[in-house]
C-alpha cells in the first residue's frame, strides 16, 4: 500500500508523492502536504501556462511567476489560466 498525506489542495487523505518534487526545504514541505493527484494537476496547469504565455524557464521572472502560481494553486486560491483553454468534459 502506498503512503498517504493530508492534501492541502483537496483537503483529504490521498496518495503521497514518492519523493520531493523540488530541491531543499520547499520540496520536502510539498511532499509532506501535497498529494500525488494534486501535484499532477499542478504540472498540467504549469505546462499550459508555460506554453500559452511563452514563458522562458531561464528567465528568473518567469520562474518566480510559476512558483507564485504553484503556491496559489496548491492553496486553492485563484490562478491564471491559459487563454482559450477549455477543460475536457466529464463523460
């Protein structure tokens, strides 16, 4: 059975991340408070933001913007969305 964590995004016990997704203290905090499904949802949003907004990951401002959006997403605050994105319909 996999480890679980009380996810700050979904406010319930869910499967934990197998390893910290970022280096250092921030990665350890995310591993301890964010579930695998929440992290996967963040990665999908992150990809859309990078592509739609043409973010350059070598630019410190772009990286800072994404880190801010990540914290907002994981804390259930409003985040920027990719313009024109239409989520898939639930079947």
